[in-house]
C-alpha cells in the first residue's frame, strides 16, 4: 500500500483560493502556514497517543474529516476599484487589500498584506503564466502590470516601497518556480521589505501569531515523516539577495518602452490588423522563431512553381481537368465514399465583381457530391480570373480564351483509380450571370425570365391565377382576334414555355430578341437550361430589397406639401433609424433623398445576408410609418416570405407540397398587398419554379454565399498584389491555390493532391500513400515566373531600392524550367505576351 505524505502546500492553496475567490476575505499567508502546521501537528500528536506505540494510520482513519480553526482570516469590504480590478479592504491603515478581475476566462488575483517592516504580496498562477510566457518568447519578463498594482496598494496605505528593486524581486521569485511550474493552480507569496522610515509605523504586527506553540519542521518530520514540496525549499529574497545594477535596469526599461512604441508604429505604418498581428505573435510564441522575408519568398516561388497556371495580360487560369481533379480531392475529404458515385456533378461558379474601376470575372468550381463544406469560400477551387471591360455576353466571348472554353467542353470523364466517372457540369450564379452565359436579352426585354418564355405582363400568373387572354393581330380586313390561355410555366417542360437550346437556335435563325433570345450561349451547348438552378442567397437578397423599396415608397407619400411634407418624412426617418440602431446598428441608415425634388426616403449602407433577417423582425415599425391597410399587408408579405426561407433551409427532410403552397400564398399576398402592381423575375420564380427546383434538385447545392465571400477576398488580394509591371491576376490565383492547399495540414496530403490533380494517379480505395511522396512533378510553365511581387505591401514607396535589389538576386537564384510537362495531355498552348507588354495597369483613374 502506497502512503503519500501530507502536501501542506496544496492544502494551503485550496484554503487561500476559497477564501480569496468565494469569501472575498484576506489571509495572513505566513500566519496561516504556522496555524496549519500547528493544528495538523496537534491532530497527529493526539492520534499517536491513541495508537499506543502502534501505527497512527489506523487511528487517523477512524475520523472521516478534521476541523481546523484559523484566526488569520479577516473579512473585507468592497470599495471603489483600482483600474478595472475589484478592490476589497477595511478602513484601518494596516488593512490588507484584495484585488480581483475576471477577463477572457482568466481570474486575476492579488493580495497586498502589510506588516510592521514588510509586505506580503500574494498572486495566483495567471500572473506567473503571463510573466513566464513573455520570458520564453522574447527573453524579457513583463511584470509591469503587477508592479503597478503593488505600487497603487502601497500608495493607498502611504507605504514607501523600495521601488528600485521591486521589479527584480518579483522576477526573481517568479523565475524560482519556472522549472517546476505546472498547469495546476498555485499561489506565490513575495515578501517585500519596507524602507527603514516605514519600520517605525507600529511596533507589533496586528496579525502576529503565537509562534512558540507551533512545531518546527524537524518536529513535524519526526511525527509524520519527511515531506517534500513540489518545488523544493523556497528561499526568501532576503536570504539570497541579488546584486542589482540600477543604471542597467533603468536602461532596460527605457529600451523596452522604446521597442514597444516602435512596434506600434510598425503596425500602424504597414496596416497590420489586430488579427494579423495576433496571429504572428502566436506563431512566434509556438514556433519560437520567425523566418526572414527572403526565406518566405523562396518558399513562395517553390510552391507557385507547382501550380500549372497559364496567364496572359488580362487572364490567369488553370486547365479544367486539373481544377476538376483538385475539386474531387477536396470533396473526398468531406465525403469518403466519393468513388462509389458513377456521375459527379461539378458546379461551375461564374460571378463578376467590381474592384476599383475594373470588372473581374472569377470562375471557381466545387464538387456537389462533397456536400455543403465544399461550397465554403476556403474550399472553392479557383479555375480562372479574367479582366473584362464590362459584363455582357459578347465582351465575355471576346475575353475568355477560345482554348479555355474548348478545354472545359473536352472534359467528359475523370478516372478515379481504376474507375471512370462521368462529369456533369452544373451552372451556379445569380440570374444576371445566367443571362450572360445563355445569351439572353435580360430583364428589360419583353421576356425577362431565365427559365421560361412568359411575357413580362404575365409574370404574376401562377397555377391558381391562370386565365384566358384575348389577343388581336393584324389591321383592317386582316385583323384577327384569338383567345390564348395564359397559365403557369415550368423550367423543365417545354410544353409549359420552358426554355431550351433548340428553341433558342430556331428563334435566332428567325430574328434577334425573339422570346428574349439575344445571341448564342457563351459556352455553346455546354450548359442546358436544366443545368442551372436559382441561387437562394440572391433570391432572398433581391426580394427583401424589393419589399423594402416598396415600403419606403409608400412611407414617402403624404397628403402635405412643402415644409409639412418634409417634417413628416423626417419623423418617419427618425423612427426607421431608431429601429436600425436596435436591430443592425448604425451601418445601415435612412435619410432624405437630396437628389429628389419630391423629398423621398432613401436608404444608405449595406443590408445583406444576416442583417436582413435582423432588420425585418416582428418589431419592425410597420404601423408607425405606413397606413393601416398597407402596414398590415406588408407585415403579412414579410411573414410569408420568411416561411419560404425557413422551408428551403438545408434539411434532409422535404415536406411534399408545403413549399408549393407557401410559394403560391406568397405571390397571392404580394399581388393583393398594394405594394406594387408588377411582379419581378425573382417573385415569378417563387410562384412558378421554386418548388420545381426543390423537387428535382437540392436547393442548398446552389447557394452562392461562399462565392460571394470569395469575391470579398479577391478585392483584398487585388489591392495587396497590384504592383507596377507585375501580373496581379496571376499573383491572386497563386495565392488562392496556396490557401486552398493549407486546408490539408499534412505536407503528404498536399503532395498527394498536386500529384492526383496533375496525373490522375491516386488509389482512393487503398489510400496507399507510400509511393505518393515523390517530389518529381513539374507543371506547365511557359516562361520564367516573376514571383517577386511583394503581395502584402500596400505602401509602394517603402524600401523600393531594397526590393529591387532582392529581385535581381532572386532572378539568378530561382531559374525555373521553361519546359514543364502536363501529363494528362497537351490539349492547347497559350502564348504569353513579352514582359514589356504584359503590364496590368492600376485601378486608379487617369
């Protein structure tokens, strides 16, 4: 049987923690040690007498608990805080001071206990951790906050501490427990010696303990055996003093203060965000080192050389088969049984974004079978970035390389190990993107629908509102009147006006813009109209925008003129802004439209995504800004639309007929509400096609939220990558692939992904990675890649001479192969412009 010695230090810590944190009382720690040892000694002595010369263990086991009485614990009162620390003390001049603070799940504790000629300062492990952390990181122990609180407590009692040696005493005591520090809670007491002029404050300590009754250490050892503390016998500062050089310490404080200020200036000058600065700090803290920029640039060039990116003056892209294989590898991380599918659906995400005064079309893909995680911004696989003058079908046709489009059409199957899997490409994006891809006339035409050829005057027609319309054709004797049945439309059934490529070909052969067909599709017959499904994110955004616009339009109508009208408008704006502050904050607000002579209400700011849900809540002031009838109708319309959004959320259970019923009810309420007389294309989709999409597809597979977040990332990447005479689109695409790779923390997995994307060789069943560690891969590169752009430097004037010198050195060190091999097959070549012509102008207007 193992007998453990009594750990007096642990008992002491438990008592102190309870008294400090729970009771908020003070403790004379030195007196507590003496009382604790004395009372335990009495218990052991009594047990020894009862044992009669036998082992005292059995005698002690007869009692399940022991009661200890301490006189060194005193209650305190809460007084005004010091800084952000709660302060507890009494009114007498020798009262102890207890400071407590809870911050970021950390509880800071400090007790200042004055004696006649010294002060006991007790603090917990949080202070020790922070001090030792800074010491391990930069070699300097930071105890400034701790020292500040001690000096404040000393000033409260008018005690003159030896400030010159205070920091060194704290550092000495903390370092003494550095080698034995453990995550377990502990307390450290530091004895601070007072200056001589304070020693005459009182002759006796108010909390003096009758020490002659306590047992010595030798007596305790004789009774219960030798005890060992976790960190050995602690020597006080007085017993082992350290010679301090005041001048040297003062110099160190001044230098440390200057270094901190320089670091703050560095952060402000180069626009380092708090999260970036904290990430660098945590990296240094964990890795214990930081590489130079030269080493990072070498690694970046080496990593970029493994991506087979083709680039021209206005484009940067990879081969479609390479991107598809990468998307499959990423998808298998989230769906291990991916190889069991006979057909894989690849979503082709094409979306334009305005960066500065330039239009950038970003194309990415993801494997639908990989699930919703593959739609997130960090898991999207970049396919290409293209600069266009303006987004329309013809300009996109001129911008996208013919070889790029042909390459996409050529990929029909992909090999997964020994299995050949069919690839079906599905189109993702908002309705405007679909208009450009399919070559339609757009929303301003007489046939604005993307999925059907319903006339703009009949967009409101749904299953429950079909009617017969009288149509008159010709004039005079040739005038004919016919009755046409106008009913609901479909996106799949051509007998219900569903669009098709065959109909588009026949209409274009007759005349342009017939039934809304403007030109040939951008990608030819690559996408059928059934390959596209509505994006529920943009559906939500656009319909909420329409509802808000109609509400503001009605709220701007008054029966008054001039100043009276303006006063009513301003009162309405005040009500709306008050609601904004409560729901979404001040980022979105309303004011009088200064460009409108009618003095209407205009919204300002960005209201999208989650903010719309928070804005259109039940407490929205419909009744305060609208007439009774319109207010009631608007409330019902918003409620019905929220029911639709709730139904189409990601769920594995589809309730048959529910979405169709909700959709028809919404369109009916919208038409009857009086908000507007017409129906937008998105509302038409709800009344005719949304429940069809839900029946034949999973609506969650086409949500574009990750793509929109990726557009925001592109804006940041562009302005951090644009330098004169460089290729920002290339730099951006390389960075996107580097970020995609880091989803796989293991270097072997990253190598496997590149190997599979390049060669298609990877055993998905056995996952034998022993042969996949080869570094012999050299993707296509048509010239030496100039990768020396400083991606993260937003200030072009900083250290330009140094940057040019480094570029010349790396031109010699990083010669890349001009003839790199693309193993699945050389289907096309891209001729790059000379370096002098391959410039990408800044977004700054001339």
